[in-house]
């Protein structure tokens, strides 16, 4: 509960060992029928990080970050039929694992949405020449936090029900 979204970073690179740990954490996520329909683009090139800002303005902080991981859904590994869209839940689980691992490693990170906003999906796909079977789901911008974050207490008992639904907003 101490993790928070971090949008400003020190000007220092994230060590490769930590990047691999982040990716391993993402790949340790649960997935439907253990299909693991994810694929990760690691971005450390300063020009490409700056280009992310242009492609998806909600990820503007990437221009000053040392690292971004683009989490994609791999449609070649996704389930088919009624379960096809479960890939998004699997990518979300992988993303949350990366966010928690970043925090545990002393890094700061923020999840910036790409999918299902078509313009963002197309922009990231073009920028990284992503093949058609991969769908960019989000961009996680990562680095050493410039300042200490202050997590919010988001507990709200009215969002919880114990056994029977009661409309507490009456």
C-alpha cells in the first residue's frame, strides 16, 4: 500500500539486472489457461523515449525517464472464442506485477494507458514497428524517483459488500 504513481525521475539509468527482474515479475503474473499472452518492449533509447511523448501525450513523462516498458498482448498466444479478450486481464496482471516490483526495487513507475484508445495503439505500433499480432496495451514509465511519493489511502468501505448487496448510496 506504499506504492504510488511516479512521474518524475532522476537522470540516471536503471540497471539491466533490475530491468530483467521487472520483466521476470511481469512474466510471473497469472494468466488464463496459462497462455501468457504478453510481449514486452524495453525502451532505454532517449530518442525513442522522447518519441513516446509525441505518440501518446498521456505518457509525456517518458521523455525525461530512463526506461519504459511497453506491455503488449500477443494475439498468437491469446485464447480464442468467447475467452479471447482475457488477454487484457493477463496484460493487466503482468503490468501490476511490474509496478509492484519496481517499487520493491526502489524505482518509481506509472502505468499509462494505450489500449483500447485506437489513436494511441496506432501511434505506438508505428513508432516501434510493432507487428500486427501484438497489441500495445500500455506503457509503464520507470526510473529512480526524483521525489518521495505520498500514497493515497484509497480505502472506501462503501465499495465493499459482505454477503448481500445493499445500496449505500440511497
